[in-house]
């Protein structure tokens, strides 16, 4: 996707104008980083105003932003953001996973939030320059990565609703250890009192307004002993997302193949990059273009994007049709679900592998292949982009 061109006379986001200002001293890197609590030494920042357009982008030492008290982001929440990772490859060079897809998704969120447009390809170039500067922050340990948070906020400096031509676009970095559910299945609590998103809303975009409202319900779920909220929608109790992750079910077929089902992108669900990659890898396995690790080449995976209801999941679990239920996202990659609280009781999910704390065969195969691509051990369709450190 390409954003709409900047109005005539306004400067576009231009990597050739990049200014680099390095920190005088560098921070120590923790052995066990906590996502979002330790930030790297530098950030990328660029500002937009209605007269000049985009300023020269700058890589500079990480530090606070300056905002007017009436800035739109503080009054009305005008923003969009993205989340992706840089991984250490076997050659020691950082790699970005499907960076173009992430930048395109940010551009769509920017448009939905009525913020100044930018060229996703230009931002991808700037991100690579930032990663090159901060390459020492990319952990060289299995399961670790450097989390990347590009954000655009409205800085329109007066109270009043309206499209904003005042904005700050910035990228910050934080090292991340293995995340939720590493080594064990997670538990979900089916939520029916609160709704994460609704048709025609902003659930399909990474915007702050989608996340602030889930904090309270999530705390309540965790107080009951469950890891994440399973967001249901409508009278049929349709599954949408789990926490901030996409969901998949694997069903047994009479022909010994697998049905892999995920809810459709109906506007209530974020079009996850990991979700897309899982569907594409499963289709490639079925078409014979690759064989996923641990799966026989003749065991096809039939993918479906269709409505899944919680009563269906309960029935499939009861009759043995349900083989796996797993979630996916940038942070977790792929994580199994062991049980879901629904209608006053736990629905126990998955086969013997999940009950033993492992991924089922389909989820395990998909996760292994994804990680191998992300970390540069397997080359696949240009999904992994090496960052030039020269």
C-alpha cells in the first residue's frame, strides 16, 4: 500500500535528508531485558507541520518529547503505532521480518486516524538505518529479539476535533526476552460483558484507543487465574482475538489432513502479520512448495478464514474433533492454549502434546518455520531482510 501523496509544496518523508546525532555515552545492555522497560540508546524522529511538511528525519539519543497540553494526542488520542522485531542472524547481522508489511499497516492506521501520510518504503529505509546504528542491541540469544515500536501522534496544538497536519513520527527500540507462554500452554477467559472492537470501528488498526479499554477486563481475568481475555462478539459468541493476539483452531479430518481455521478480517480483528504468514506457510505446505518441519508432506493443511464461535469450540473439544487451539502475534510468535473458561466451566483444549505443555504438531511446525525464517536459518520469499551495517 502507498499512502496518498503529500500536497503540492509540502516536503515528503525523505531518507536522504537523515541527520544522525550519536549519544556521548552508551547504556549497559541487561542480560534479561524486560520488554519496554529498557530502551536503546537512540531513537528516530521526524515532525510534520502544515506549512513545510515532513522535517529532516533524525536519529538522536533517546529522550522525551515536547508537547502542548492541548495536543490532540492528549485530548482525543490521535495516534497509530506498529510493532515488529529485529532478530540476530547466524552471520551476526540483524534481520527484519516482513518489514514492508508492517510499514504498510502503519500507513493504513495513519490514514484511519486522519494524520499526515508518509511513504511506507521511506520509513522502512529509515528503520534499517536506525537498526544499523543500534545493532549492538539486537540480542544474539535464541528466542530474544529487539522489539521495534514505530508511532505517529497528532500534535495539533489546540482543542477541537479535526484532521491533523501537525504530527510527530518516531521509532523507539527495546530488547525483549521470550514472551508469554514460553514453555507452557496459556489459559483464556471468554469475555462477554466487554467488547474489544466492533464492525466499522478501529479494531483492524493498531491505535491506542483499541488498547486502553482492555486493561481493566484483562486485570480482572488475571485475578481469576487466567492469562488472557478471549474476546467474544455478538449473540453467537464469535471468537475475535485473545488479548491482543490472533486465534487459530486445528480440526481433525476423516482423511487425516488438517483444517486450520481463523476468524475472518471483518473489521473487528487486527490483520496480524504473523497471522498472514501462518496462512501463507500452511498453503505453501499444502501446495507442495515446502514441507513444514515434523509434518508428513502428504498431510495437507486446509486453511479457512471463517467465523468460529465459542459453542463450536466447546463441541469440537467434547467430541475430539479439536486437535489444537493456538494464538499468534509478533510478541509471542505462536503459543498453545490449554483451557478456556466459558459458560461457568473450563473447556480443556488440544491433544496430548498441549496437555503436556507443548505445541501441537501443526502449531509446532509453523512456529519452527517462522522462527527459522526470522532468524535467518531458512530463506523464504524475501520475508527476512538483512540490515546492512556498513
